[in-house]
C-alpha cells in the first residue's frame, strides 16, 4: 500500500519537461511524418489479447512519462500525466509506425499491437529512446506471461517492478546532468549522398527483415578484425557506395551513416527518457575506390576515436547550449519551431545517407527465456527518402530490420548479398 501511495505521489507531478532530444521531435511533426519507433517481441505461443490488455493496464502506470500526453506552452512543449482511458491493444497493421497525432488516441503517444505470437510497442520519440521503450515492452511482456501462469520470472534488467515507486532518476533529463564540458565542439558536416528513389503512397512503410545467426555474423566480423557493429556498419556503407556508383552521378558525395549512441554506456544513468547522441561513420569515394577491407578499417578507426567519454560529453554540451541560453528560452515556441525545422531540413537531415541503430544483445531474466523466440526493432518512417536499418539480437538470433519509404530496395539487396558472400545464412521476411 505504501508503494502504491508513493507511486501515485510521483505521478501527481503536474508536468515533465521534454528532454534535450525530445524537444526536436514534435517540431518535425507533419502529416506524413511522425517520430515513431517500434519494438517487437516474438513469443512461442499465440497472444491472448484480453490478457495482454490486462497486463498493459497494470504496467503502464509504472512509467509516468509514457502514461502521458504532450502539451504546448508559450515557450516549450511539455508532458503531463494522462488519466484518460487507454491505450487499448489492437490487432496489428500492415504498415507500422503510422503518424501519432497528439490529440488522437486519447492523447496517448504509445500503441500496443498483437499478431499471432508477436507483441509490438510503438512509441513517439518525445517520450524516450529505444532503451526506455524496451523497458516498457519487456515489463509488459513479463506481466503478461505472469498472468498466464509463468511465476518464475524475476525483475531485473529491462523488467521493472510494476509495484515499485518510479525512481526520480528514471524521469530525469540526463543530458543536462552531463553537459558540463568546457568546450563546445562545432558540428558542421558536409552534405552526404542521398539515395534516389520513387516515393511510396502516403505512409506506406516497406519492411525487410533479415534473420541470421549471431555466431555466423560474429565469425564474419572477426575475419575483418571488427566487432559486429563495425562490420554491419561497413556492410551498409558498402551497399550505399555500390548504389551511388550504379547511378553514375557526375558528382560523387560522401557516404555516411547516422548512428545513435546509447550514452548510458558512458555516463551512469537509469533514465527512461532519451539519452542518445549521433555519430556519423562514413567514407568519401572522391578520395578513390575503397575495398571492403578499407571500409571496415575506416569504420573501426572512426568508432575507436569518437566513442569516448570526453568527446561525447563535448557533444552533449554543444547540444545543451541553446536550451540553456536565457535569450532562446524566452523566444516564443512558434519561432523556435520554425528555426529548428529549417535547420533540420537544410542541414541535419542532409548529414547522412541512411540510419543504423544497434541495440545489441538483449538480456532477459532467466525465467523469461523459454517463452521468447526473438526481437525486432524498427526506426520507423524516415524523415526523407531513404532507408533506416536497426539491429537487435537475442541468444543466437540476430535480426536486421530495414524500414523504407521508397519503392526501390537496391540498398537492402546489396546489403544482404554481401552478408551471404561472407558465409552468413540469411532468412528474409517482408511486408511487401
């Protein structure tokens, strides 16, 4: 009873500031784009939707920044607790990551779907990143399995105690705690190569999944003296370079990947909000032709240099500078929106050729393992015509999930062909 009273006290907070990353996502919202990602768990038995709804009703109050609605103030947007009915589990749809309009769905910015033996969570990025979303999905799944009689599932890792009071550090904007470097590095980047393709009809999202063995991917990566992340980054760069060469452009451009980095690896934090930054591994074909071995080496060296606590702290500090500026804080929201949208469209979105995120190997409580087959993750609808790639693994199953808003799938084809040539067996699934 005491825990429940404490949790209700935590939820009675009137509002939550958007974190440093979340500020940007609502600004970019438009009719055909919404910053929505999807996380899925594939179980070994068919989903029972009534039990899943019961589990969702029990789980979501544990996550006050997900059981929330977004509101617009004069100077900033913010999250407020949402006590409206819902969200309600739904049968899955063909095109995932549909736009989330802030006043729809009883103002909830999360959706839960089921299809056969799959549970999918979709969340708006203004609530949190993939780590926070995975905590929601895994805790929901554990609650669902317990309701079905799986009593041996312990809390731990991504599975939180739904009876416990939310820790204040779970709700914090961790960026502002660590944005204390004494220098703010500039972030000017040259315009990168962009894939030319035929746009799909309104909000059609093409999904292509590659399912493979972790051990086979690891063996291929080791042959190039690389980690799995470095190797798969290099394969995607190789596919993009091949695509650009095929187009026979008069002017070549650098090929770069926008890769989110989970800052919790470098700075102690248990926040369930956004706590990521972007790095951009790439190669410049104007310097000459690259062998695949050279691409891997380039990515390897880039990662070793940029994935350091000191450089990442400087990057956070640069990002936080505008929010801390007292003049910018009092600029009306509609002006901020215009400037941010213009900067993202003209500069930030042109910094990369594709997106790639790797959640790594998922650990689950020992009691959950027998019920789980695999996981999937989708970065969702790209802001502009391109493809996004997401990677996740569980036990010996690694999935590479592509999401694209163009008809052509040349980049995906070159990517998987390279894996096959490197001795990796790939099973392909798609919603096409």
